[in-house]
């Protein structure tokens, strides 16, 4: 069922955690974005969640697999 490989998962995990925390840890840097800073946190949450569950709905939609499990 998983469609995200190890490298893809690691990149999503790190980038997701950074984007999720950045608007709250560095508010002055994201102040010019106004309320859009929460969209940055939302993108980070999606990346983080797809890394944790190893399932990307967009990959399913396009038939992409970066995971070696189940490949034949």
C-alpha cells in the first residue's frame, strides 16, 4: 500500500517539519505573508503526514511509486 520510498520519505519529513514549524518559530520572517503563513504551515503538515503514513494521494492519482515494496 505504501508508495513513498526511503529517500522521498526523509525529504518529506525534514521539509514538512521545517515548513510546519517555521511560521511559528520565525514569525518576523513570515509576517509579510500575513495570514498566508498558515498555508505554509498547512503544506508542511501535509508533507509531514505523507511521510509518516508513507502514502501520497497525488502519487496514487498519477500511478507513481518511489517505494521498492511490491515492485515486480
